[in-house]
C-alpha cells in the first residue's frame, strides 16, 4: 500500500518523513519524531492526553492522521518552556499542585496554550478548558486553581 | 487499537473528490473532521479500502447568509460556526447548538457535514437540522440532488449514497422565530436526548407557528408535528402537559446500554417542558 | 538546618520534568528494534479452544505467534497471594485451553509494529467449542447455574467467616426491637489509569538475562512472577518501573498478559513491547469491586448497635487473581468502622463467573464496607426518627476507648472519631441550601477508619496472606556529600519521592536539594513486596527512613568530630559546614573522608550507607469523616454533588499539599463510583458493553465540586514519624456519603438506594416508582 511523504513543522522544526496512511499523528509525533511528551490515553478522543496544537488550534492527535498534517504546523508540550524556563501555564499547574502522575498533564497544558491565543475571557476559559480532559489522579481542584489563576493574571496584565 | 490498512486519497477539488467516490467497486469512506470516523477506524469497527480525505477541498468550506437562508459548506468546522459573527445574528441557534457538541478540542476539527453524515441519532446538529427544515446538497458524478433533513436521516444511517458527497447545508433562517435547544447528556457529555423547539409568537403572545424536533428518542432525529399542531395558538407560559404527552405518545424510543425507552420518554417530556418554559420567559434565540 | 521539612508543602521534585513533557513512561523508552505484541483474545465467555492455527498470520509476516500449546509448554503458573478457604485454584495459569471470559488472552502475535501485530491477530484462526456461561453473582449462585469449573461442582470458590458466631448474631437480630436489613451492591469498576498497562521486555540470550521495564506498582512482585512464569531464576530478572501514569491498585500484580509479553521476548531472543490500549484496559485488565452484600443491623430502642451481620458475595470473575478474594475479605474485616457493636460478624463467599477477574482497587474492601455500614446506619436513623449524626455519635468509639479491638480482631490505635464527625457535620450544616422547585437538596455525613500500613509481617503470615508487611530503605551519603535514598516503595504519581526526601533531609539536617530518591529498580532498590499500595508508602518507607536518616546524621557527626578532634557533642552542622568551638570542616569533606576510609570512629564501618528494615508492631488506622451536599433533579434523576467536605486524620503529614491532593483525588474516584462508573456485560453473551470511554464514564471536572479538606493530627504510636497512611482514604466514603445525602434530599427513596452508581437513569427509576418523577 502506498506510503505518503509528509513535510511538517513541529515545534518550529520542519521534518520530512514517510508514513503509512493509517499512522496517527499521536504515533507519528511519539515514535517517528521521538516527541514523547504527547501521551496516548484512549485513542478515541475522549481523554485528552494527546492534545496538541494543529495550526494553533487544540486537537486530538489520536484523531488526526499523520498524512493530514502535511504542510501544516504542529506544536507539542515540548515547545512550551521558553529557553528552559517553564511557561506561565506550567508554573501555575506546578504551584497549584495540578498534577500527580503527570500523564494527562501535557494535553491539558496544550489546551491552556490554545486558550491563551483565543480572545476568550478568563471566565470562558476557566469553564471550558477542562471540558475535554480527564485526569484520574487530582480530582481537578489543583488544575482548576491553576487555570483560574493563570488566566486571571493574564487578563489583569492586558 | 490501530486502524486496519487503508489507501489514502486526498482530492484537491470538488470535482476530484466526486470522481474518486465514483470509481466503481471502491469501498470508500469520506474523512471530514474525523472526530467520529477516526475512533471507528482505530477500533477497526470501520474498515474501508479507501479513505477519501476532503479536508483539502476548498469549495466545501464557508458560510453564506442571505435574507432567507444560511448556506454552510459541509466542511465548515464547528469552532468556526460557533464563533461566526454573522451566524450569531442571522441564526443564533446554530452556533449555540454547535457549542453543545462534544468538547472544544473536538470542535476544532468536527465539521457540520461530518456530523450530519455520521447521523448519531442523539447528536445535536442532526436534530437541529430536522427542526429547522434544513436542505442538504449532495453531489455525485451523476449530478446534484437536494434532500430534506427529515428524509436524509434514514436508519441505520442516512440516504447519502456511497458515491455522493454532502457539499452544503441550507438552513432556513426562520425569521421571527425564537429557538431553544435543550439536551440531557450522559456522564462524559455524550448526548442522550435533545429537543429543539422553535416558535413564532403573534402580537398577543400566542404561538403562531411552532417547530419541534427531538434526538435520542428514535432511530433517527424526528420532527414532531403533533406537538407543533398542539402548540398552535397557545401561551407557552401555560401548561403544556398535553403537548408533551402527545409528542411522547407517538414515539417508541430504543432501549440500550445508555438509557431505557421509559427514561428517554421522561427526558423528552422534561426537555420539551423546559424549552417551552425558557421561550415563555424570553429565553432562546 | 532549623527549618522543618516534615510538614512543609514543598513543591514536588519531579513536577518540572513531567510538565516539560520529559516524563519517562514505559512507552517513552527508546525501543528501537523492539517488536510489538498484540493478543489473540477470546471472543466468547466460555468454551474449549479446539483450534489455534497461526499459518496465515506467519505467512503474512508475523515474527512469532504463540498459542495455548506453546504457552503451556514454555511456562509455569503465577503464584497467588491471598486465597479464601476452599479455593481450589492456588495459581494463575498462563495457558488458556479453556477460555472463561471474553477478552482472555489465548495467544499472542509478535510483529514489527503494533498495527501489523493487530493485522496478524486477525489472521490467526481459532475455533472454540462454546460452553454455557454465567454472568453475575446471583446467576452464578442460582440452582442449576452453568459452572465455570464443572470439576468442583459449584461456582462458590470458597468462604470465610469473621467475628462472632453467626448463630449468636442471628439470635441478637431476632431478639432486637429494631432491625434494618438490606441488600447492597457495589458495581464492578475499572481503574482506568490515564496510562494503561505496558511493558518492554528484553531477553539477552548470551547472558540469560531478562530486563523488564513495566508500568507497575510492584517491581519485586513482577520479578517473582516473571521468574515463576518463565521458569527463570530470580537473579536472571531485573524489573524497572519508570514513571507510572497512575495505578490505583490496577498495577499491583503481574498479569497473564504481561507475563506472556516477557515470554515472547524470551522466545524471539530480543526486545518485545506491549502497550495496552484503552479497549483492552477496560475489558481485559483485572477489575475492581463487584459484590453483593446481604446486611442486617440490629438496634435497641435507644439506637444502640446490638448486632451487625453482613454476608458478602464477591465476584472473583473467571479465576481468582493473585489478590483474588482479598478485597471482599477486607470488606468483611472492616465492616464495623468507628463504632461499637455488641456483636458483629461477616461472612464472605467468593464466586466464580465468566467475566474478567477482579482484584485490588483503591479503597480495597473498605469502600465496600463503608457503603454497607453507613447506608444501614443512615436508614436506621430515619426509621427510628433519630438524627443520623446523633445516632452515629451514640455508638461511636471515643478516644478514651482506644485502643479498641473489633469483633474481627482489628485493633484501632488512635484518633478522635467523634470530633471528626462533629466537625464534618458542622461544615455540612453551614452550607446547607434549600430545595427549589423540582430540585431537592440534602446533606449527609459519614465516618470510616482506614487500615493503613498493612503490617506487621507476622500478622499477614497469620492470615496466610503471601505478603510482606515490612519495608526497607537505604540512605547513602555520596562521596561529594549529596544524599541518595533508595527505597522499595515506588512512585505511581502520588509524590512519594518528595515526601521521602523531606523525611531524610529533615532527619539528617541537610537541605532538601542535596537529596535524591531512587525507586523502582530491582537491581538497586531494597526488596519490597507490598510497595506502594495499601496506603503504606510513607508510613512504612517513611518509618524506615526516620531511623536511617537519623543514624546517618549521627555517623556524619561522629566522622566530623573525629576529623576535628573534638567530642561529637561539640560538633554542630551549620549549613554545609561542621563547626566546633575552634575548627570547622565541610560536610563534603567529611563525606569524602568517609569514603576514603580515613579516621573512622568505628573501624568496622566504612560505607556511608544506612539500611533500615521497618516492620511495625501493628496496623495503624487513619480515619475520616466526610460530608456531602447534593441536589437531585426530580425530572431527570440527575444527582449533582454541590459541596463535599473531608475531615481526615492521617497522623503526622509529611507534605500537607501532597496529602490534600491524595485525599481529593481519592474523593474524585469515590464520586465516580457513587455516580458514574460501572462495568457492564451482556448477560446473554458475557460480552463487555463498556469498551470505550464513551461508555465507561470517568468523573470530569464538572463532576467534582471544590472539596474542602481539613486535617486532624493524632500521631501514630506504631511509627517513628507518627505517620498514618492516606492514599486510599478519600475513596472509601463518597458513595455512602452521596447516597445518604440523596436519601436526605428524597427520603421517599431512601430505602432503595442500595446500588451504585446512582446514575440519572437509576435515580429516575426510583423516583418514578415513588411517584415523584416528572
């Protein structure tokens, strides 16, 4: 069966690879590009662990074919820290104890990153950003506190 | 949970897409937003020979608003519908209902056409399409065809033929109407039963015309003309129990893992009551 | 160092790495060249495998296919840990010539990647002679039920009785002025860690060594199992647990599937990997709970508890998993909770069914017993017209009565149960909201004690449980003065490495950032059997490290004193410098001298290492009172938890923020049991119906209110740090608390609230039966 050559810019680095049509973006990122921060939790779009940015919008990497990102831009959790320093969302999640096992965390951080680029109010972000994520460890309190604090601070700074 | 092998086709124009679908003997599925299809591929519950990805077909995306209708390209994504300023004023029930679908991270990919063609009997947009009396434009190498939403949803799926591509959805603007979409979800946010109620009210505050549709109460979303007739001339602030009963009486909802027929009936009655109450107190759009 | 670290909410040591996406879960390990496994699983619930033909799969390029005959030839069974009297199966067989549940591994395929392996699985031709199946406890116990093991003539695997003789309890119940009698169910649930199971196994034929990187709670137990299953020596097997993405009891034993992956590695002579997918996790991994209890509570006219009897029937599934009936037995053992009963007893019957086996799940029997007891008490209060808090307090063990030994021979050590309950009731009372229209509101409070630190080892021997209650830890001062801690407990996301570092840093008087913690590698970690389960990591390993840290501090001071030529009392550690009145030397220099073997005060001791084994004298019991405020929608049956409170006593807390996170996370899981999660099977075929997260519903953010956690601190006397455990406590009470709050909101259905989860559909049916629904 025909493989497809794709060229994709991930975290600012453009790579060309050959993929099987059935290769999921999540597996492509993890196994072809060795960007293992994107986690695979359900492979049917419900848990949110594999959330990445595709052309700046949060998507499930398990529900996009690698073949579909040819010519597009993808950002993963590995892109968030700025010159080694944790970004604001990462700091907020750490300071509010918004993670335990850390498996769902990268996906949530990417949804926060997507929300940062939106014009939504902090209220809207706080009520929506966790809708698409399952965290089995924390009970969400620390995550909500982190999201609330991070987006309130951003709003205040605007 | 990895898909079985398939061939991948990526038409770059509508003509090309229709041509791919027209090739005889091919078992194609159309990949729109992929938010329902890709899980099914991953689970190997759908095993096409060819996946026809129509994400690169520019003609399939866009919103056109006229005085009477809005026309939406089938590949228009829900996130863009939710945020579309023109739609928010021309047909606000559409962006509001779109925002009820799944999660934000899913709506970035989900398309209106994909949602209609996937035709989950409880899903929000098929119910809305039926309530509004949407018309669906289907194109194939054999030509174009227009199908009403009500007849489009034909269990176990839709009336779309394998060589046809849903290209555009035409939604009457129903000026003068106010709509309310009420839904009950199961845990996790998956729709269980949804009710769309639209009313045009006369100068005395009585219902001059009503539109009622429901999802999750039959094998496909249904228009409920009995309810529409009974609502005529009524004050929505009054008791609508008879309407609710009449609507419920004509349906035999399915019983499955998610809900029994009895519970679906109860939800339908509750949601219809709530929609009427919301519209009576000035809610809805 | 004067700063207290025990009790400080310091940030967790591993967070930054996890936040960057630099976590190292098993699927993240660079596995270049590894082959991948997919399993051939049974499509039927019961039957004899009559044909397993791999010809087509091999022709299509599979590297290896193993069927039941191969597996039987190449493996031995896995040892079980906890059995019930009468249990005829003492081991877990790897080969399945007879399948007993849908999803049971019959064989496996090895191929170049997972997708290809799944392709090849479809080409393996199997034929199964179907046998009648039995699904569910009642069906299994019915007359003429199909038998999971016809050779034993019954579906009862075994039975055990705890507490007073059943005749005595029966008499007390018969004579009592008031009896509440109910049948209570706890549904089967799936642990659903966000990281499913997975492993990478590497066999090096030339040296005969097996290394297994695996997402597990129990590296040493995995080593024992792999050695037994593959007929290897323990010293040939090294097991490494990398970052573990949640476990909750689901990674507390080695599964058949995991063992077979190791077998595949051994047969191919290289690296083989299997990452469980979510469908497998939801359908073929050991599950939790699954019990039905017939319970009776007898009271006198004043509401004094005269007798409590529960007959617990537990669903083992197709065979007893290693822990098997353990959770059901613990449910029987802990049913008394924090109350006095004149008589109490529990009978536990373990039952085979044609479903995936069950085993450990966070809360291990204690959620089930709390559900029974706290629901009974609540209904008793309603029937007697007593305030439920008052009824509880009237029967609650006071601090003066501790230690208290239950009828099932558990000895509670310390705590103030009434004070916690009063506080929870006070919190719940303050936030009570009125009912409005078709929304009814109610509140409730409950109480439980928690077995933490399942020890001493002799106790487990007495119960014939193949577990070690002790724990060991090693503190090493390295040659540059940094400190490495080795412990047998492991990190499953709970943050134990941080807590252990805090304990050692405080005991040694050094800054936290000098201390690193190494866990989860059988090549370097002390032996640990129970490891991070049973709410014991900090209690046990922390207890060991209290001693080890203190001893190492003393040795470093003695070395410094010898170097400075002064008495040890004259040496003070000030930051990184040891000072005496006249001279000083650095901590680093002392460490260096120590490893050089220079100037040692004790000529026989050179290495700067202290190893301490800690086997506590008894179980230490944490306790908690919970409160919930709920809203019940009479039209839809939806139960919304609007407020939730926990007053918890886990003794001395090492890191209160981590402790809060454990409690809140546990409560969220408990709310999942209360309202959302349930594994369902098709009774006619035994096929699992909850195969994806679209059907098996985990709690989401909107389902968990802003839980309030308060702590009480009664230090444990069984432990040098005063620690009690808390990993499971949060999960124990939410189902009972939520159901009691629903009963408070809608007393008309109180007596029928006997089954979890209280899904909208289930509650609506109860409301409908009571004539309340819309």
